[in-house]
């Protein structure tokens, strides 16, 4: 009968996670076609053991569970599992196990023992009685269709997390998972040749996330606005199998799409939200919990983690490498305790084939001699997993709260919130592609970003609706393009793109090697697809041996004469970040809102999750062998980060109002000034002076050794390490800035800026620095550099007129000094007329003289050793002069020299002397200034490290020409 095959399949999962169920009663109800179970308690200990996360379930229950099995239409109608009202409450585990954890140990053992007696879903042929009317092939096909078409419906899912005074709750009104056909509509499907594809959809309706603060008694006194209110999104799952007998999919694609994501954060929620983000990062880097408590438990032998040699020292590399139990181990150890990854993997549909059932008895097979079992020679490859998140438009609104009392004395207080700032993003993409350990890639892109001011801040109503201000005035940050002009490029090759291979019946191809990946996904292609922001994180593990692919276990025959050495692995980690053209306008409204957010974020007393460990003490070790040194010389794994900023524009306006005296003390950790703060009545001032900075390009490159402790311990033991080994013992940072210029401009009444009046002409500069890792290992090596910095500035010029200097002084005072109520101090219109000249307006006569100062060929260097510090540098040329510009009436430009060097003073008496530029042949002339300062360090025995007197020795050499 079909019941004898399907019933154990359903009972396995239901009885595993629900308490106090009688299998006999459940079996009888299932045979009737429908079962309704009410007020069910979840086995919290089982969930904790399987998830392997540092959380404790305080409670978990299901109000109602319904299972509908259409016995008469089992081959064409889906089994429906409906959960009505499921609620779970979690908290972070304490250092010591609480009463719940200790009391659940016995229940855990009994649950694991009872689960072993249940029939295994993947061994149904052995557990179920034979029926001559049901051939084995039919049973396998039927079970496959039932499993692949199970419909799961969850109504009213409630998850709560509590910590300190934080209460985070997630409420999903409805979530449904079902099977679909090639057009993503609901259907009853089977995995058939030649496609071998299974598609599923998960719809989430009305997801609401709340973040509230509870008092000392555990009650929430005032409810905050929800972080996320009634957001709906859908997830598409696409599984591709290699052949009809495959146990696991060869390609897994899981992607989620959100049309509109509206987040809201109040000033009281901001510290709690940052706390939650810190928790996520601590879990990601393994700084807290991470399943350490359960690693020594019995029954965990099937969940061995395949670890790359040396990878255990780098938590980021471990996570990014995807170090989890291999898929072939998931399928044979159902009763083993393998962690949350295997628990989630158990829900991935698998094809049950005859060949797989015959070999179900274990991963090991009998050897030819029959005395000892040996592993399989060709384990299945790791699947290609693609995970994506796409959002058409997302907004984050920052709100300020205030208490509001009703007119009646006995009326309760209510909390009212006012919008202050909003960050809008369009075309968001987050994609992850991985294949076991050898390959992991994460790409994040944003098409457009805008930040704008809303309503008022600190009592200043600068953007109220009755002011009728333009939306362009509210925008103080913009980057990238709008989605209407860019198109739907952020969905390229996703399951939501009708042009993708999966939506056209074609198998997708993936780039899974570092060389082709870097050639295909360049910074240029990333910015063409997005426009505002693009990040590509690539982590690969390669081996010099071609015998076996990294990520698969290297099995050898038990009867082999000897074991082959494990080939060395080469790990690379490269992060590339590109930021498109951005415009940042720092006016009074934007600065006060940003600083207010910073002050609110620092208003908390939370302790950090992780405290940095002290530096390890140097342990003497024998020098590294020649083989170890040769391996390091061949390849040393590093972590490289590259950041590129394109076309950066920063504009600092004169302050229209200034209440910084109430914010700066809070940010600096002091108490806010007592008493009420008087605020001005806002009035937009035009014209408004502004200082603008423009940068063509900024390049930052940062590299650090991936396994610094092991590397430093090995290299420091060598008597004469090579330059290559020493180079990789440092953290290196390169900064290159191109096309920097600054000038004065003015915001007119139309909302536009006047042409730039230059103060600093365009120049470029570069900075390089390196820092020795773990310097305590190098204290006895006086020749090894601890720190080195090099600064280069080919040319730098500053020029300004007297009106420009006075205007800069007025702008500075508008930010540092304010009137009693913080109102706008104002600026002299005559001063503005001398600084700015509108197009078509005649400039004042005569024009004011310009004071100009420039330096050339500046090179500065700082280095630090165990014996002392040294600072040196050169200055090629210096020039300071006063320039009087000419006029159309025939007045020539005049130059008044104040300081210039080096210079040939033979023709000093001639007027053209100062106006000349250094000729090419004079570039080989000596520099104007060369200096070097050396300061020895004191030794432990009271003498300086050079063996000379205790007094600091400074040597200054300078040459002025």
C-alpha cells in the first residue's frame, strides 16, 4: 500500500521536532487523509543541536499543524503541510549553561534514540513491506514526485530575539512554498530527462520587523515604529541535476526579489540596530559561539569539517571558503549531529535512484580483500551554489522621537516621531557564487543612491512642507544614475530576468576560476552594469597537483604501498570596490542631521561582544627547514583590497544655522549642555557662499598576509630571510590621488552653483606606508624596519585674493561661532561681489592682487627600527609671490617676488626674473632643502640601542640654495 511508504516519510520530520506525539495516533490520522494537531511544543534541544548557533530557545510552539495527503491523487496533487501561528523566542547563550540547557540533555538523548527507530526516508525499500502490486521503480518515482511537490504554508510566523534591553521581533503573515513550471506558475512537476530541472517558489507576505526597548522588569513601555512594515518578497529556487540518478543537484540557484523595501530607524532604535549588526559580524567572524559547545558531543563523527591546511588560522577565509561538511556526508548520516548547514541541506530535493539505494548502507564500501572497508574512489563533486538578492528600491528613514502628553493630566504619554533624513537606493544586487572550498565569489552593486533631508532637525524646521522648498535643495548626497535611465541591468542573468539561460531552457555556465573571473568581471564592466557602487570579493583555493580537485577528499586505496603527500594549496583573497561619481553637499541641514545620528548611535552602554586578545608571546622555535622556506618562496597567501573613487565632489556651504555646541560634547563623550536650546526660525539664504573640492580619482590598495602568525613565526626564525619573505611580513597600503582642486563657489537663487573660483589648482599626490606584523618577534633585529611611510607631492599651489581670504574666514566662523540662537550670521554683499562675478557682469576695477605660494618635488620619508626613528625628506623648490592680474585696458600683469628658491640671482634686477619657470635643463639642479633627523631609542639597560650616551642624538643636514 502507498501508506506504508509515504507515512514514514512524513512522520520522520514531524516526530523529530515536535514533543509528545504518539506515532500510532499520527499514523492513523494520516491514513484518513487529513491530520490536525493543536498546541504543539517544539523540541527546543533538537533545534539547538542541529542549528549549532550560539542561541538558546526560550520557547517554541505551534498553535495548529495541518497535514493533507491526497491518497487518491498522490501522483498529481501535492501534499499540503499548513502551520498556523508558530512562535519562537531566542536569546544569546550565556557563558555557563542555564537550567534549560542542563535539563534538556536527557531529553536530547531520548529524542536521538527514538529518532533512530524511525524508518529512514532514503531507505524506504528496506523498511516498507513488499507489495507485488507496486514495482520498485514505481515506488521510487512516486516518492520522488511526492517529495518534490510538497506544499508548505506557514501563517503568522513570529520570531523574537531578546538581549539586554533589546527586543527584536519578526512577524510574517504568510509564507508559502510550492513547485512551479518553466513560467514560474504553480504546477505539479517531476524531474524528467532531458531537462532534469526542479523549480520552486517561496512567497513571503507582509513581513514586519520591530525593534523595541524593554525596561528592567522586561516590559516594553513605549513601542517604537517598526523597522520594516508589511514588506512582501518572493524567492525562486532552481535545481539542476546531472543525471536521473543524482542524489544532490549539480547547480543550486536561490534568488530573492523585493520590489520596495522601506526601513525606518528612530534615534532610540539606532544603537540597538548597530548592536544587532555587531552581533551578525561577530557570528560571521566566529568571535562568539559558533558551535564550540557541541563539537565534543557524541554522534558528531559524521560532521567532520574539511579544512584547508593553514585555513584554521583565518576565520574570514574559513567562512568564505565554505568550510562545511561535504554533501556526500550529508546523505548517509541522518542520525548524526552535523550542524545547521546539514539541517538546511536536508530540505534540498534529491532524486532517489535504484543505484543510490543499493549503496545506501554507508559511504565506505568493502575492499577487494574483504577485511577492511575503503572509501569510494570518486565521491560526487561539490554543487555550484548561486544565491542572489535583488531590490528595485530601498529607503532608510531616520526619525527623531519626542514625548507627547495629552491635554488631560491623567492621560498617558505617547511617543511621536518626526522624519529627519532619508537614504534612497535603487537597483540593489547581492550575488554569491560558490563551489565547495575551491571557489567563493560575492558581488554587490547599486545603481543609484541619494540622501535627502526631511522636515526638521533639533527644532529647526528647515524642510517643512509650508516652506515650499525644492526637492533638489533637500538632496545632499547623490551617486550613480537613476533606475529609469540605467534600465534593469541589476537583474542581469538572474531568475527574474526573462533573458537568463534558466528562463530559456538553457543550462547556465559559471566562471569558476580566478583568471577568467578577473578578466570577465572588471571594474569597468561592474560600473557599466550598476553605476553607483560595485564590489567583487573573490576567494579561491588552488593546488599544484592535477590529480584531484581541491574541495574533494583525496582518497587512496587501503592496499596501496604508501600514501602520497598532500599537495600545497594556494589561497587568494581579492576585494575590489569601485564608487562611481558622487556629489556630497555639506550644508547646515545635512551636517546637523549626520552629527545627530552619530550622537544617537553613541548613546548606549552595551559591552562589546569580543575583546581583542593580547599579542602572543614570542615562543622560541627551531629554524624553518629548507622545504618550508621553498614552499613560502613559491607562494605566500595574501589578502588584497582595492578601492577606487571616481569623480568625487564635496561642497561645504556656509552655515545657515549652527547648533553644533549641543552636539559636539555628546559625540566627545561629555554631557549635553543643560537647559533648553533656543533655535532660530529658518530662512534659506541666497546667495550662499561655498567651498568646493573636486577629485578626479582616488586609488587605495591594501594588502596583508592571510596567515600572519604562522608566517611571522617561520620567517623570524631564519637568520637571513629573503627580501620576498620580508616583504610579505608587512601590511602595505598605497594611496594615490589624482586631479585634486579646490575653489570658492556660490549657490544662487535658482539652486545652481556659479563657476569655480580656484584656490588650489589641480595637483596629484601619493602616499605609501607599511607596518610590520607582530613586531615583538623582531625586537632583536635592528636592521628590520618596523614602520615606513613615504609621501610624494610633485607640485602644490595655493592662491587667494584678500576678499577670498576674508570670505573663507567668515565661512569658518559660521561653523565655529554662532549667535545665541544659532542663527545665520550673514555676510557682506560687497565682499561677495568682489569674490564672485556672475556671467555677463563686469568685474570690479581694479582687480585685487593675488597671493600665490607653491612648492615642488616634495618627498618625505619616515622609518622606524628597533634602534631608533628617522625622518628625512627633500623640497625641490619654493615660490611665494604677489600677482596683480592684467586688464583689457592694456594694464600688464605684475609680479612681486617675496620668496623663491633655488634661484639664480644674476638677473634679479630684471622684471621678468620672477615670472620665469624653471627650464628643463635646470631640473637636474640640487634641491632647495634636504634634511634628515635620527632619534635613537633607549635600550632596556638604560643605554640607547646604539651603545652611545643616553642623550638623544639628532643629526640635521640641510642644504639651502
